C-alpha cells in the first residue's frame, strides 16, 4: 500500500541514479521456478495426509501388510506397495480401496508370489488417485 510506496520512494532518494534493473531471462526463469516449487510444497502441505493414511491403515487387515506409500501431490496419485497372504486377500484389498470415498482409479501395477517365504505371500503394487475433499468454508 501507501507505506510500501513511501519506503520505495525513500530508498530511491537515498540511492540517486540507481534504477531497478530489469531481471534477465535466466533470473526471471529462476524466480518462476522458485515460486512454482513453493506452490508445490504448499499444495503438498495442505493435502489431508492423516485422513488418507488413516483410510489405508483401516482397510489393511491381518491378511495385508502395507510396505510403502509413495505420494505424488502434484498428480494427487499414490503408489502403494503391500504384501497379501494370498491372491484372494490382494483382490479383496484392491476392491476395498476402490470402494473407499478417498480413492479412485485404483489399478494393480504388478504382483509376484514371494516363493522364498514358506507362506508364499503376494507382494504387489497399486496406484490410485485420491480425492481431496476441501473443507467447506
């Protein structure tokens, strides 16, 4: 506002002959990249992580062990690596994720039977898009 304009005018009076130089193309790009990164981090921080993780943990059971979650906030996508007691448990977990309110486009990326382990569990990767329910004002 007016105070900022007064500060600017004051600094220009103290530094006669020094005009604000226009930013070079590289400086402008660097500034835009820094701004984009800040916006990306801000978007990640505002996503409802606790709710999402709570949903995934609630849907896991004795037949499913979550091994890793890799979120991509920009695409609102999530990669889930898990282990299931058997194929039926893996398919049931896939269905329960599809039925949840928080996830859509749940897709099985790959799966393998871990034959080195006597129980022969199924290790698998899923991707899903999560729905961000923005709080109503």
